[in-house]
């Protein structure tokens, strides 16, 4: 197997594991009667994250799966070998962080801001390291895939769209947390950083 073929397999495998983690947690919570998808209820512009994330996934696996995309956008900007392995490590770290974040979140995991049935403030596990460990894990994961691909499509989607929209979502969620959890959230903010 050529090195490029190995990286293509690893990209697809990592993406599959990412979505398995995500949808397994949603399915488990749904079986307990917990509504997980509350995205867009507080503000319709929250939906910006969904198409941007899907385009980033498309850009990440377009070259690996020979999906239609202008070749100039998929052409690697430099030799991949060492950088690609670093990217695989970043993506793996993102997956592990995501798994531990979901574990710490427990039944409180929601996709979006749940202002109707907010759960308790989570400050343990990964949330003792970062106030937004799931978003940090997403950034690590997709940064890793971008480093593996090292192409214009992945870089533009990650740096120009995905990271800014993630940051915007974090700011919106922080406003909600501040208003809902008050002093407890203020103390938590003093102890734990927004990202790392």
C-alpha cells in the first residue's frame, strides 16, 4: 500500500469514528427520552455551522474518495509525509478529546442551546481543562485532517469558515451560560479557560 493510500484510509477511518461517536451518543440520549437536537431554536443563524461542517468534511475526504472537486483545490501544497502523520495525531487527539468530553457531558449533551430544559453546569472531566472541550476537539480533529490533506479546499474551509463559526457559537453559548448559571458560571470562568 502506498503512503498516500494509507493516509486516505486513515482519513476515512477517522471520519467514520467521529460520526460513530457523535450519532451513538445522540441515539443513546434519544432512547432515554432526551431531545438532543435543539440547534437553531434560539437563533436561526446557528444553522450556519451545519453546512460549513459538511463542506469541511467533504473537503477533508474529497481527495481520499476521489469526490468531484476542482483539482486545483485538492492538490497538496507540499510534501505530506511528516506533516500527514502529525495531522493524524491531531485528529486522533481530537477524537479522544471528543469521546472524553461526551463522557463528562453525560445526559447534558445537546446540539445547540437548550434554553427550555438546560441541565446542570458541567465542570468536571474535560470541562476542568477547557470550558468548550467539544469545540476544541472539533478544531483539533479537523485541523489534523487539514494538515493531512494540506490543500486549499481544506484550509479555506477550516480557517475562513469553520473556526470563525465555532468561535461565534461559543460566544453565543457563553452568553446563555452566564445568564442561566450566574455566579456558578462566573466562578467556573475564572478557573477554566475558554479554549485551552
